[in-house]
C-alpha cells in the first residue's frame, strides 16, 4: 500500500503530513461511533493510520480502547503502520500498536480530539 500523497521519498512534505493527520482524525471519529456495552468482548476497530486504502481491523477490548482514547495525541493502528515523520510508537503487540503524534505536530490531533470537554 502507498501512503496518502507519498511520492516515494522518505521525507514527506507538509501537505502530505496534513492529509495523513486528517485521515487519522476521521478514522478516530469513526471508531468513536462504535457502540458496545460489553467491556469484556473484543471489538474490531478501524486502523487509524494514514495509509491510502487501509481497511485493516484492529481487535481491542473496550477497556483497551478507552485507555488509548484517554490521550488526545494517541491513535490505534495495525502493527507496522507507523509513520515515523508524524508519530512514535508507544505500544506494540501482535494484534495492534499505539502511536502518539510528535509534540511539534500535535495541534491538529488535539484540535480534532472527539472527547473535548
């Protein structure tokens, strides 16, 4: 798969980074709409990466998802979907990874956080 606007270079321009961040924010809102009353059941959430055409599902229990969502700069992704120019790895296991947007790029992630008071 190729990343949104990826031109083949490792370095991405500002416009590409913005597109990737918008995609992450949109998928985060989609995942927020998931409704599951049972905390112990595993649910399938959409990977919140910036890959064009990514349709991977990430299995999480509600409590795991809530722990990720407690931080406005964190996103749940499929393993191997880290975009190093935008984020760094916080947690990794066989089924999912958690990334956090770099501090100098965090404004958009924080502004689009769906749980703002």
